[in-house]
C-alpha cells in the first residue's frame, strides 16, 4: 500500500468517526476502514454506549473478507473487556494482517497495550498517521483520560467591541439566529453545559441542547450550575426540563437544599472557600465521565476559569454591533501591570455564521498570577 493510499483510507476513517461526535459519549468516537487488495471490504464507526466499537462494526460488514486486510483505525483498538469485548481480540480472530492507527489511546487500560497485543500476535502495526485530525475529534475524551479533567470550551457571544451584556444585564440577543443555532449544535456534542449562578439569576437559561431536526441523534448534555451559596431558585427553568442538573456548591446542609432537590437537582459539594474551586469541580466532572464542558457563563465565572488556566478553547461569536464601554466585558480579571502579563491566544478558525463572526482560539500562555 502506498503512503498516499494509506492517507486516503485514514481520511475516510476520520470522516466516518465524525458520525459519532454527538452519540458515543462518554466513549471516544472512532472510525475504521478495512481494506484488502486496495478495495474497501468493510467500514464502521462507534455506536452509542453498549453497541459495537468501530472495529467490530467494520469487521461485521467485511465478514470473511477481513482475513489478510489492513484496518485503518482513528484511535488505538481497545484491549480490555468493557461494556463490549476487546477489539484487539476481534481483529485477531478475523485474521487482519495490518493495523494502521492514527493515535494511541491514553486510557490507562489501553495506552499502547492494544497495539503491542496486536504486534505480539504477528500483526504489522503503525501509529501516528493523521494524528492531529484524530485528536481534534476526541479532545474531550483525550483530556479526561490523560489529565483527569474535561476539555473546557467557553462560548461567549459579544458585540464586535467585546461586550457581552448591557450594564443592566440585558444580553439576549447580541448575536443572530444563525449563531444561536450553531451554539445548539455545540451544546449537543458536548458532555455538559455549564453556567454560573449569575447567569441563572439574570437569564433563567434552559441550558439544554435544541439543535435543528436535521442534526440527528445526540446524548443530552449534563447541565451544571456553579453556585457556591445555593442561590439557584427552585423554580429555575433548567430544573423544570427533562434531563440531569448538577449544582456545585460549597454550602453545607442549608434549608436551601431540600427544595432544590425536590425540584430535581443533584447537589454536589466541592472544595473551595468562599467559592467553588474550579479545579475541584472539573475533576469531579471527569469522575462523572464528562469529556467536554461547554461553558456559557458571564464574566465572573469565565474570568475565574481563565485565571486558573482552565479554559482550553474559546468559541467567540462576534456580532456586528457596538455596545460601548459602559456595557460588560468577557472576563472579570485583576488589572494587569503590563501587556507582557496578558494572556495570548492562537486563533484556530475564523468563519462567518450568518451576520456574525465565529472565532475559535486557544490560550497559549497563562495569565501572570495575581500580585
Ligand atoms: N454574552 C454571553 O455569551 C453571555 C453568556 C452567559 C451570560 N451572559 C451574561 O452574563 C451576565 C452574568 O454574569 P455574571 O458574571 O454575573 O455571572 P456568571 O459568571 O454566570 O456567574 C458568576 C457566579 O458564579 C459563582 N461562582 C461559583 N464559583 C465561582 C468561582 N470560583 N469563580 C467565580 N464565580 C464563581 C459566583 O456566585 P457565588 O459566589 O454565589 O457562587 C459568581 O457570582 C448576565 O448579564 C448574562 O446575561 C452573557
């Protein structure tokens, strides 16, 4: 097989994996293409939890034609008994001759053992082909497995002068309908949607994912409120909607707890004083198998997350309007002594969404600690 052919089949496996972006949570989404004599004999992608992994789906499609084939897989095949059997065993039983995988699975139960199991059984294995494409599909899973913390994307809708709400708190809607539709697609592919109590009190948001009908199936994200003193009103809209809501607090048993629990919230105490420690609550979300968190909060929580170096990606929607310096900004931060103390970003993507701009950017430095 030429390198160009290898790339072509891996690109196809990556495209297949995209089908599972919103349905495989908390598992990673994976694509697999089986090729024999230059011809695709089977392909598949990860099914929702409990269903077959990509390799098994492709093997089922290929049947006997998998013998002697090359498997192109976007993530290292699993080698442990989970909700389904190990994919390494399925590949060996089917007589696959070569496995090309895009990247290693950092899950401590796999982490290289999937590939070494195959190699020891005589399968030719390769790793690293088109790894960045594979990484991008599963940032959340990879973050949770390798650092015990979900991937955090903070969405901010702002005017082009960087303002997120009027001084009065009014912020609905700064951006247009297309941007809001895009936000619902992001919510649908996230494991959790998180907000701060300031936003809950100001906007009474649903925090649910409501993508267009053509979006297809998705696993409903967990809804998370960060609320140190349990000020969430039991009548908050998000509590009245189907699905799970977790409220993180540092308040011990108070009389505010029973009405919130009666309204359907799960209340979890995290470390921190006087406010929820953002690192603790993200570690707790990882324990709950949350891969990626979509934050829709105001400047207070966003500022705290940024200051702690906990935002992995910003998704900014910038509307072609100006709100002026009296309106609120994006991040409540302590004053910086010099420009050298500022946080620098790398811009990954800029596109128009309706009349607005969407900018995706990643922090590449950290903020200087508070003096
Ligand atoms: N344009 C947008 O994209 C957008 C999105 C969302 C909201 N908003 C706007 O933002 C405004 C609300 O902003 P906000 O800053 O008041 O609310 P926020 O950032 O959503 O929530 C802030 C609250 O979170 C709680 N919190 C708990 N732990 C924290 C920690 N470690 N660090 C910081 N905060 C922590 C604090 O209250 P406790 O100390 O009581 O816990 C804090 O007051 C509204 O006007 C809303 O419309 C705009």
